[in-house]
C-alpha cells in the first residue's frame, strides 16, 4: 500500500539567534547580500548569519583535518627520530 504524502511544504523553522554582533561591510558586499536575501526571500541578517555559520564550520573542518595530519606526521617523525637516535647511540629498540 502506498501512502500519499501531503503536498504542502513543511513549516519553516525559525533560526534563533541569541547574540548580536556588529560587522562592517563594503557597499559592494552589502548590495550583493541584499540582492541575495531578496532572491531567497529572507532578511539579509539571516543570510549573513547562515553564511557566517557555514564559514565557521568549514574552517573547523579544515583545521581539524590539518591537526589530524600534523599529529600523524608528528607521530611518524617521532618514531623515525627515535630509531635514528637509537641506532646512533646503539640503544636497543
């Protein structure tokens, strides 16, 4: 049996913002932000908030990746240095 889903769109979820910040934008960026917000049908502040949230998430992912890679490289370097020093000092490994 197939059930038909309602064709009405899901209710829009409001984004709750608890803290305000003040940013300065160039006239060009502000105009682009306003144009985009009008195309999307949402306030410019909402577009800015979403954009900032996406940027922060992207930077966190990038930094997390870099941290993971540097830790792996650090572990590898530590092992290689330990081997090299052990061979030079004739220490048992």
